[in-house]
C-alpha cells in the first residue's frame, strides 16, 4: 500500500470512528430527550389533573354554600344553581377518573423504581380521594335535596358531614399533590442520572476513538519514519564519500521507489567518480608533459633573445662605423675641392698639391680599410641573420609541436593553443624580418664592393696625379680635372655610404622588432609555463577530490 493510501485509510478509519461516536451520541441524546419529555409530560399532566380536581371541588363547595345561604335567607331553591353544582361535580369526577387512570398507567410504565414507588403511593391516595369525593358528593346531593324539600334540620345535619368529608378530601388531595411533587423530584433525579450516564458513555467512546486514532497514527508514522531513518543514514554516508554501500529498496510504495532511486543515484555517482579519477590522472600526466615542454621552449626562447641582443649590438657598431665613413668621405670631398682651388693658383701650389694628394691617398686608403672592415661586419651580420633565421625555424617548429599538444589536451589546452599560435606568428615575423635584413645586407655588400673598387681607382689616380705633378706643371689642369673626378667619386661613395647607413638603420629597426618579438615570446612562454604549473596544481587538486570517494 502506498503512503498516500495509508494516510487516506487512517483518515477514513478516524472519520468512521468519529461518525460512529457521533451517531451513538445522537442516540443517547435522543434517549435523554425522550426520557425528559416523558417525565415532564407525565408530571405536568398529573399536576394539572390534581389542580383540576381541587378547582372543581372548590367550585362545588362554593356553589353548594351559595345554595345553603340562599336557603337560610329564605329564598327559594334555584335549579340553575343546582345545575352548576352538578357540572362542577361531574368535572371533579372526570378529573379524578383521569387522574386515577393516568397514575395507574404511569405506575405500570415507570422509568425508575423510585418513581414507581411514588406513583404507587399516589395511586393509593387517588383511590382514597375518589372514595372521599364520592362520600362528599353523596352528602352534597342529600343537602341539596333537603334544600329543595325545605328540610332545615336535614340541611344542617348534612352540612356537618359535608364539612368532615371536605376536610378529609382536601387533606387527601394535599397528599396527592405532595406525591406529585415527589414524582417531579424523582424525575429530576432520573434526568440527572440519565444525563450523567449518557455523558460518561460518550466520553468513554471519545477516549476509545482517540486511542484508536493515536494507534493508527503511530502505525502510519512508524511505517514511514523507519525507512526514512535508514535513507537519512545512507545519504549521510554518501555525503561523506562512501559510495560502496546500497540501501534496502523494498516495497512498491513511494519509499521503495525512493530507495531504488537512491541506489541508482549512487551507482551513477560511483561511475562518475571512477571516470573522474581516470580523467584526472590523465590530466595530471598531460600537465606534467606540457610543463616540461614549456620549460624547454622557455630555455630556447631565452637563447634566441640573447642571440638577437648580440646581433643588435653588432648592428650598433656597424652603424657607428658607417657614420665615421660618412664623415671621412665628407672630409675627402672637402680636401678634393681644396685641391682644385690649389691647382688654379699655379705652379707655386704644386708642392702643396702633392702633399694634399698624399693626404688624399692616405685618406683613400683609410676609407678603403674602413670599407673592408665594414664588409667584414656585414659578413658577421649575415652570420647573425642566419642564426636568427635558424632560431625562427626552431620557434616555428616548436609552435607547431605546441599546437599539436594543445589539440591533444582538448578544451583545457585552448589557452595553450592561443599561445602556440602567437609563437608561430612571431616566428613567421622573425623569418620575414631576416629575409628583409638579408636583402638589405646584399645591397650594402654590393655598395661596399663598388666603393672598394672606386677607392682603389681613386688611390691609383692620386698616385698618377702625384707623378704627373712632379713631372710637369702642364699636368696641373689634368690633375685638377682628375681631382674633380675624384670629388664626384667621393660624392658617390658618400651617397653609397648614406644608403648603407639607411640600410643599417632598417636592420637595426628589424632587430629591435625581433628583440621585442623575442621578449614577447619569452613572456608568453613564461605565462604558458605558469599556466602549465597551475594546470598541474589543478590536476593534483582534482585527483585529491577524486580520491575522497571510496568506490
């Protein structure tokens, strides 16, 4: 039986008990009411009959005394007055007859022994009153006849007998009245006893109904609370992590269904805990591998950043050397212009021109040496660019491996995949920057080669000019022309050097970008390492939580 049906059956039983108790109470109240009505009806009817007898006897006496007074007053007898007395006498006889009949009937159907005794006493008094009434009536008739006949002596003689009969009848009627009062008091006692018995029986029935209702409630409560206590203990053990047990799921009621549901829930939790433990162990192993990989990547990025910083320092030195070359070229141009002016002054300046040509030759040789040194620096830059390109290739490969690991990690490796994508983007930018730098260095190398050739040619021409200056003054104009050519050549050298300086500045900017990218890569790698450490800590925490459940 289900719990709802149990409760419904309990309420139905209680309602049936209350209905039976109510019906019994109504029956008792009806019995009390019928008893009360019966007692009141009999007692009142008896009192009324006694009063009728007393009233009729009084009316008989009054009418008779009025006739006696008229007779002694000398008035003739009045037949109408005699008729009135007969009516009163008949009423008294009728009331006495009804009283005697009623008392006899009440005596036979008395509701209690006490009332039966009182009714018996009243019946005896009624019979005596009836006898005395007959005697009084006979004497009264005889007196009335004497009045009609005019017999004064007979009237007086009958008067004394009538008085004795009247007093005896009045005394007997008082006795009947006292018996009626005793009947009334006895009826009140019977009513009180009946009420007390009825109230006691109703209270007893109420107590029995309450006891039965409490027993039904206790049985229903026990059938519900006992399984609920077992369920609460089982749920408490599950809350503490014990998934090894099961609850007793018996019956087809709601509690049995609840027990089966709890067992199914614990089975699901047991499977979930087992899967969670396996997944956490796999996550812990993957987090350890990811952290080792990020640490290796961080070391590689640090090495790449150091190489880029060394390359930037070398480029700074090349920039400084290019600035020196530009200043030297400006000085050569100024010296050449001074040589042209000197050649126009005449032969007197030939010696000065020769010395100037020597200075030009020395400066040209210095320029040649600087250009050679610059060429060696560009070669070193080429080696550095190769190293940077190799680093970018390794970063690209490392980003690819990181993307593969992030894809294997699934949802937890999404942030790691973003970092790997950023590393790949930076590696591609570094590779593109090295290609640009390599192209610019090629242009610089070609300009340096052209400058070397021009410088060597300038040295040869300065030497030839000096020889011609020593040979002849006529060669001054040719020397001036050649010096002018040398000025143009040095202007070209200056232009090439400026282009070289611009290229080196571009290389510097590219290296700065590479250094910033490397720093960002290093920071991202450190963040990735921290994320891997956090992931390892989280997997350890999850593993501890999974170990909490005993399966």
